[in-house]
C-alpha cells in the first residue's frame, strides 16, 4: 500500500492575548525614542549647551540635577508635553474616523477639506446668529450655551453629509474611494471658501474656544515653596500639594490640558470598543479583509460602507469644530495637507491600506508621534521644511519596520 | 448508512414510490444573451448522500450551482427543497433556507478569527454587541461535529493551513444549519493529507443527514466520496446514476460525449542532444543540490508532494528565485544567475502553477496575454501594430483550439482549460525550446487535459524539451519519457518511466530512498493509487 501521510499542522491556536498590545508596542517605542532623543538634542542648542557640550569638550560632568535646576529642555517640560496633546486633538479625532475607513479597505482624501468646511460652517452659524450686542468680548446670556452647541451640531452635520456623499457615491457609482474622495477634497475646499467668502470668519468668543483651550489644571507647579518657607517648588494638585526639593527652574507654571483632549480619549475608547466588540465593527474588518466573502455572508456591504464614511465624516466635522475653536476663527484654508498627516497616523499605528487591519490607539500614537516631531523641530529652531522632510522619512521608516515585524511573524 | 438510499436499504412501501428527495431541480433554463448556458437541466439529490456533479468546464455546473445558491435567477424551471418550493432571490435567502456553498477559492476573511468567519453575518448579538460566549459555543459545536476541535475558534484564519481553512468553510456551512452543502472543487488547492481529512469530514456530514453536492474534475475523488453522480454536458443533463455500479470510462464518455479510448496517447518522438543541465543546484531553502539533464524531445516528469520544492526548483532554473549554489546550463552554456528576460532569450519558458495571480494578467485580453513575452515582431515604426497582434493571436487560437470569442476577449472570460492553453500558447509564441511547465493541468477539465497531453506530445516530436511538474501521477506515468521525484528539496535520479510504479513514486515522495519499493500490492491500478483515499473509503462502508 502507499505510505500513509498524516495531515501537517492542521491545528490552529488562539493568538496570545498580548498580540494586539505588541502591535502597539512598535509605534509606542518609536514615540518614546523621539521624545528621549529629542529632549537630549535640545541640549545641543547653544544657550543650553549643558550636558552635551560638557561631554564634547571633555569637561567633568556635573551632577545630573544641576542641569535640571538650571534650564532643562523646554521640550521635555510637562507644560510642553501637555500642549502637544492639545495640539494633536484635530489630527487625532480625524485619525479615529480614518482608522475605520482604512480598516474597511477604503481611503478618504477629503478629510482636510471637510475639516475646513466644518470649521467655516460652525463659525458662520455663530456669526450669523450672534446677537449684535455680543462683540469681541464674547457671547453672553442664553445664547452663550445654545449657539455654540448649534454651531457644533452644524459642523458635525456638514461632515456627516460630506461623508455620506462619499459613501453613497463610492457604493452607487462603484468607483474607487480614492477618486471619489479626491473629488470631495476639491469640492469641500471650494465650498468652504465660498461660504467664508474667501476670508476668515471672525466670531465672538464662546465656549468652543474654551473647550479647546488648556483650561483644566492637572497640577500647578509653584516656583517658590512658600508653604514650607524655603526655596523650591510646590506641586499644587487640585486637592492637595506636595513640596519637592528640586525642580528645573523653567518647568514651573500650571500643567494644563483641555476638554478636547479628554473628549478625544473618550471617542477613541468608544471607537475601539465598536471595532472590537460591536457587530458593525467586525463587519468593517470583514469588508476590508475580503469584501466578496462579507457580501456572501449576508453583510450589507454597501450600507455598511455608507455608515463608515458617514460616521467618519461626523468625526471629521467634530475635528473641524475643534479647529475653529483653536484658531478662534473659521479659516477656509485651514488643515491643507492634513489628510496626509491623518492617513500617515493611521498607517504608522498599524493600519494597512489594503484593508483588514488597523487600530484606533495605534492611530492616536501615530498622530502623537507626528505632533511631537513638529513640536520638537520648532524647539530645535529647525526650519519648517526640515519638519516636512523628517516627517516624510518617519512615515516610510515606521511602515517599513512594521512590515518587517509582520514578515517575521509569518 | 441508514439514510443512504441505495438499493435494498429502503422500506418496500417507500421504494415502490420514490426514494426521499432533499432537493429537486426541474427543467432549469438559463441564458446569457444568446448563449444558452442551461437547457432543461434536472437534478435530484437525496438526504444524506454525496452527489457528484461532473462535467467539463463550461458544461454549466457553476451556473447551475449559482442558481441553487441564489446568485442567479433561472429563466425557467423550479426547485423544491424538502417538499417546499424553493426560489432564493439572493445568497442570503439560500443560506437561510439551508443551502451553503463552499467555493473553490476559499471565501474567508483572513484577518478575522475562525469564529468570526464561521458566524460572519449571523453573529449572535445583544444591542449590537457581539455575544462572544454564545459565538464561541456555537463554533465549538460545529467544529466538534467535524471532529476538529483542534482548530481554536479564536485563531486568526490567516495563520491556518489551507486544509484547516477549508474546514472552517465547512464549519460555516454547518453553523448555518445547512441541509445542502455544495463543494466546488474543494480539493484543488489541498495536499493529499488534507484531502483525506476533508473526505472524512464529508463522510461525517453525510452521516448527519446533510446532502453534499460535490463538484470535481478528479473522477477518482468522485469514486472515493460520492454515492451518486449526475453529468452535465453543454448545459444539458446527460445522465446520472450510482457511482459504485458505473465504470469510470462510462462517466468520462458521458462527460465528453465521445469515447476516450486513450487519454494518454503517446506520440512517437525522438530524443536528441542535452539542452538543459542542472548541476547541484540549490536555492535559498529549496531545492537542495538538484542535478539533472534534460534532452531535446524529452518529456521529463517531476513528481512529489506539494511543498516538496518542485516549484522552487523551476523558479530557480528560470531565475525567478535566487540560486544559492550550483549551476544551470542551457545548451551547454551557463545561465546561472540570469533573470527571466535573459532566460527567455535563451529559449526557456515557464508556465506558472498559479494561473490566476502569476501566470496570466487578469485585466488584459487574450491577445495581450499571449504576446506579452515577445512583442518585437509587432513593432512598426516604433509602435505596436494591434492588427498584427490580433492576427497572430487568431492563428494561435486556431492551432491550439482555444475556445474564445476572439483575441480581444478579456482572459477572465475563458474557462480554466482555455486560459491554460493561452498560457501555453505564450510559451510557444515566444519560441521557447525548453518548456518548464508547473502543474499545467491543474483545475482544468478532462477534455482540455487530453488536448494538453496531445500538445505536449506534439511539442516533444518537434524537438522541444519538456520539464513537467505534476501532482497527478496517472498523467505523468501516461505521458512522460522519464520521471524524477522530489522530497524536501532533494531530487531523486531520473529514471525511465517504465521503471516507476505509483507505489515507488509515493515511496520516494514521502521520504523513502530512491530504490523502488517492492510492490506490496498489485491491486492498486495507477488511477486509484494516484490519490490514495483510504480514509474516505472507510467512512463510506
């Protein structure tokens, strides 16, 4: 008889629980490397000099704390780190929406324009309905609450409409998302300029601006420890305070964050739960992984896609409103080129442009990573074009490293 | 088997009327434009039987199954499922009614887990949230029914072997409470071992009362798993019967409508001077030190299991994969390290095993595919002459009897057999003298296979050297002059085909030494021994 052949490796094991975390580890590591290396690089700058020039010139190295008591890198300062978080909000919210689109195997190039359109629309609503008495001083009375709320709703509605249009055109005309959203990119930008009449829309200040401002004090670092009657700072938390014996002199002042940052975190957690645990979320993965199969298994592929683009559009609209809050005006030329930052954030965070994989938290890390790069470059007094060059290199290196990791696993 | 309605097993009262019927398709008509794909087709499937649906490519099997699964609507005719009228308007309705399809190309979402794939579209949910525990329980139950609790429900499908993926598809059918499971060429990408596992699973499906419609080109497989068969030819039902009482030759006669006196007809051809020499050729991993000489007019078969390094061998010869050590010589001149363009220039051509993703350019026409590797003759004043290309393609279509609407038809519109003929025509068109053929007859119908065997014989008679990889022993034994066997990257010495038996080939292919094993059992004829299916036979008893 013919020799018997046993089946080989039929068994499939459950992936280790840590696998998803390991996926995040790469981008996180990259972020840490940038933070550590960036702060150290700041020593090289002439006014600080410090550690590096000591090393370079063979001088005896002083105690580590000496450097910090004088002037530590501003980039490393908690105030700056928190500011980066606030600066990331717009790209981060956009990246949450973009993650869903990219997991489904799609792409949305119109983000930047939709953000601008939503920002302009929100500002336009406030300017239109603001009582004439409200000047630059800000909104008062009844309208102080509901008018910005209405502006927020209009901004998100505009984003949703743009997303739904994208989704409907993609599924009805059966054209590539790249083409449809490229069209929307131009169309939405034009619309924004039309609505804004080619100007920035100035409005009375209101809570949307406060929302994106750093208003929540996590800890206030007081330069002089008045309580103990001796020099040295005090960490004044909202409910208690802790005196410390040393602290870099330039790292004093309140460490603050904004409501927008907290909202972003809540949105990210929500989106991650939807993607992992809700049927809709699993269908997004199924469509991106194998659309034909999803259709075969009764997934309403077209309807789901329209939902994905609409939901992402709502998030883009929200991002636009936060942009209006941060700039305090509705600027039709805002967020030009941000679509690339947002897509890059998703891709750095483990998203695959061919669909089927991606992670919300990965995308947030990706967004942070690029915000850090930009912030760092300005701290190092590097010109703008260097930032752009560095960001370009980082995108390619990050995705290349990720592909190496994937290959090793296989 | 209680539910098996074979002769004698039925109570007399029922037998007098008719055996129980799970599915009856009556007078199904379907036309696409002026093409009549199906003409009054009847099909009757009983509960708890494996029903083989056979026929050449283009006979209408796929169309019939698409109608059954709701993907297409028939122009006429009706279907009855377990006594109730059945007219699905879409795949979802068919699935709900208990008709499940398992396709040739696996239709799984590779990034999702086993359980998510099995229950895709029918996930148990509460307020939109997937109920993980219920999902796990349902999937474990389905896998246990297949006796494959060893597949973890949380495993990612991408990480599973093809065989295990196939089982996930079967589990999906089970989870959908399928009463009729259609399997379209399920073994075309499976190893022999996985095929046996699948056959066992099919046996279990049958034992649990599920009807299986099994589509296959391998009549040995049909013989191994099926109880009854139906044959389609040119969109018409031409016969059905019990597999056990029908000789294979009769089934082939029904399929092709003519006697296939000898599928493997040998053509006289003379063997000339050596043209391809491999000297201790090693790739990065495989092959390992392969040495071989191929002569003009010689048909050399390379047997071996899937994964034994045969494909890596031809790819290394053709310069698609790097050569780690050793030499390739074409007509005495070393071509080691040459890439495909220079190998083409030396008259070497490769037919890829992967027709869909590598062998042919799916978006292009027949003419584009056929002439892609040699466009120079059609350049006029620096521009390609479409007319000349079309004309030349037309000639090849005639010479090889390719069934197509014409040179401008997209290649995907052709049947598998005809696509393969286009791929072969490309090698001939580029005037290759050494033809490296990697599984040229995989997944094509009997008629096209016979055409390709004849063509290979003809080419050898013209003095071309044929290097032919195949997993199908009968064709190797039937057509080749000499055979060598690969096992884990090692190539056995080449021997004249007369010195090999199927047993000896399997012996070497599974790691025995190259000496032919003593033939333990003369009972196995070449055909049944080629794809041993002992497991399936047992489940049938």
